[in-house]
C-alpha cells in the first residue's frame, strides 16, 4: 500500500512541476511579447544616434539592401544606409558585427571619396580592463584619441597598419585586430556599392 502511495505522491509532484513549468513559460512569453518591441525600438534609436555621430553633416539616411556582404563569413553586415545632405548622397553608413575577443557590433561611416567619417561601437563583450578599452571614451591612446575615434579621417581605400595610421590597444591585440576587420569589412562594402553607383 505504501509503494502505491509513494508512486501517487511522485506523480502528483510531477504534475505540479509540469503546471509550474507551463505557467512560467507562458508568463515569460507574455513578458517577451510586451518587451520585445521596446527593446527593438531602443536598438533602432541607438543605431540612429550612432549614424548621426559618424555622419554628423548628413540630414537623412536612406536604407539600401543590395550591398555586398563580407568575404569573411564570420562577419555580418546587417544594415547599410546612404548618408544624404540636401537630397544628395555624401557617403554611407554600415552596421557590422562579428567576432572580436568575444563579439562586437559597430557602425562605420565612409564618405564618397573613401574617407572614414567616423566609427561608433554599439556593442562589445570583450575582457574588462583590456578589450573593453576599445569602447571606453575615457581611454586615450598615445596619439591623443580614443581607439574608435582615431579612424575618423583615414582613407578606407588604404590598408590599416598598426603603428602607422592607427594605434592598437596594448594588451588587447585580438580585440584591436578584430575591430579593424569589422571596420574594413563595412568600409569595403560601402565603397563597393558607392563606386558602382556614384562614380
């Protein structure tokens, strides 16, 4: 009799756990449905602010879809916009993500002549104290600039060479090199598109 009672108790406990699990999943799904649009809107607003930072003199951005992806399959170019001033295309902006020491996402702006108008790092999950210096506005390199700020004014048509036209972060070579790869991938995609349409 006690074996049947124990089995009944186990089944009862199992059913209670199933009910709790279903209820928890339902609540999480409802919360996700309410918060997902807000999270997406916040990401869009953050990207818009970053686009304006990398192309301050643009007064509008027009999304395009027929851009070229990076040959490096681990790098993804997700959004590309033409930067316009008074209705005239003055350059482009690309959102690029991929592996760093961990992973990162940034926006790079390139003028029609190939000059980088700016770089903004949207997300970076690298090591605190080393890799995260790439996104730290208070971390100043020996050249007097932030890591991401030093790329403004460089020619995206030329190779990036550490110690020559940019400074890597000491102790964070992997992060530095990876961010260069993201910037280069975005720049190359923008240049490819703009040279085929506007030159």
